[in-house]
């Protein structure tokens, strides 16, 4: 595993020296590692950096990597176009400004915007929750309303979600603080327009300062919910690689502590420095090796979003069974993160059920009232 991580550091850092592990590299194992973490394109980028005289996969394996990369690129091209289409649709039909969270915005930070494996299109709009949800339900009556997003299946090839909140916490008190932060900086996120590659269109993406807080909260949420893989950590590496001022760093650290993300962030900074090789001046906080090793070991074990988790089986279980599996899993981290694992998620999950019912009733009422007045 150390060989794979050493090579990954070479893959993501354009100035990194070639790792000494090349001669002993298990290229088939590296492919399996990359697939588990959904970073095949990232690793292929590193293979492309090797010279002809360097140890490298055999030709058959290179062709397999290239085929995989081309599929990733094609999917990115599709999601880029769909992101622009959805942005236009929301503005044209709903009068909504929107920004694309993570996804295609993050891909623009990479040396090659097509090396990142794409996912769904996640958007956040400038409308209040009920107005946005009413618009979605009128367009797609069977759209599923979840705790912090609603499904918006209007694209042929790409799944889409519109968020009421970009992220949420397991502890309701700190989630309240997180939502206050989102509300405070909300309007700035719909002004940051970027152009997608190859004429795919234009979208809004969050500012770097917003992403440094939002994406840390997103990683923290997924760590306690289903699992966190290296792909999201690499996203954050490239975000920090863009740099920030000392004043911005101190402001971010103040917000991180206010949201009770201090320990998690310090662990993540150890991964950024020790595993990925990020320079000290780009870190947000002093690294914590103990927590960092825990986060890294969990990511290596469970893979991207916990899809390869074998210790705690979520699939096939009822919502209530999953609830108890999640509590049991998170108790293993209670000594470090009590506010999330003991005083947060066990209670928050019940509030999620109640809040979803409240939202659905409010939206149904709003639609009925609109039909009466029309």
C-alpha cells in the first residue's frame, strides 16, 4: 500500500520526483487500488509523466489504462454540458441563479480537467427552500425530497440534485452554525462564473474561501455517514494548492473551530502533508498524525464513499437497521469525535425524518395554493 501512496504523491504533484518504488510496483494492484478509490484518471496522469526509460506497465496494461481514461474523459464532457444546461434551465424556467457544488468545479483545479472521475450534478440556488422545491415538484412530481436536497431527474445521462443546504453536520447545534455561515456568504457563490473546457458552457462555482469550509464539512459528514475515500481528499489537496493569504487562513481556522471541525481538519492536514506532500505554508492548521492516520486507514479500507466497506454492511438493510449499524460504526470514533458520534447523529437521524415530512407537507400546500390562484 505504501508503494501506491508514494506513486499517488507523484501523480498529483507536477514537481514531485519519481518515487523509488517504480521498480517494485505491482501495476495490476495499482489499478485495483485506483478503481477502489475512483482515482483511475489521476493515477493514469502519473503514468503519463513517466519517461520511456522508466519502469512502467506493459503495453497491454497501458492500453487498458488509456481506455479507462478515455471513458472518464467522455463522461466528464457529458457532465460538463449537462451542468451548463441545468444552470441555464434553472435560470430560464425558474428565475434561479445557481452554482455547481464540487464536481465539475473541482475538476477545473486539476492539471488535466478530465482526469477526475465525475459524478452527479449538485447545485445550490439563490431561492428559499419552499420556492425551489415547489418549482422542482411542478416539473417532476415524483422528485424525491431528502433532508438537504431534492432529486431533479431532468437530464438524460446525468443524475442531478438541487440542494437546500450545501452540506450538513451530525450535531444539530453545529449544523445550525454551519447554516448560518452558508446564509452569510450565500450571495457571493452565484457570481463566480467559470468557463468549462472545450466550449461546454459556463457555470457558477463556489469561491475558494467557501470551498475550504464547505468541502471540509462535506468530507466530515461522509466520514461519519458512509465512508470517505481518497478522491474527495485529492479534491481538497488541489483546492489548498491554489493558496490563500494568511488573513484568509486565520479566518478559515476560526470558522472551522466555531463549527467543531478542528480535530477532523487537523487530521486531514496530516494527510495533505504526509501522504500528498502539500507544503506547510498551504496547510490550514497544524497536522495531527494520530487522527490523520485514522482517517487515512478508514479511507484505504472502505474506498470511495465507503462502497468497498466489508466490516459494516449497510446495503439491503432497512432504514432503521442502517441507523443502528451507523451508530455502532461511529462509536469506534467516539473517543475523538463525541459531539458527532454520541451527542449528534443518533438524535439527528430522527430529526431528519421529521423535517422531511414537514418539507413535503409545506411544498404540497404551496402547490395546492398556486393551483387555486392560477
